[in-house]
C-alpha cells in the first residue's frame, strides 16, 4: 500500500529549476514510484519536465505518494529533503 505525505512549498521562488533538479536526483535513488500531486495535477518525481510542469509556487500544498519496495526509506528521506530545500 502506498504511503503519502503533504508538504507546503515555502521557497519564495517556488519549485524552480535548481530544487526541482535536486528533487529528481533524490527521487531516482529509490525503486519506488513517486508521484507529486499539486491541486490535481500529477507528476512523476523522477522526470524533471514533469516536476517543472507542475509550476508549484510558494504556499502550494503538495501531496507526495510513494509506492514500492523501499517506500518507507523514501518517505522519510524525501520529507527531510522538502523541509531543507523547498
């Protein structure tokens, strides 16, 4: 069963190229499928153009879903990533 968590973008510039690129690098470390949902728009967190295409802005609340063999580790590490980078 997939795990989910929500995160609010606090970076004044939103999800711009640098943090989006770092997010994709982080997501690619896991076997699990990772999906980001921003107000019904969904993106594969392992694809830079999909993540950038969300256009997430400061204050947006994202739901991150993780489903796969290493989902517990991925959720824990991705929550930390979002807090530190976005």
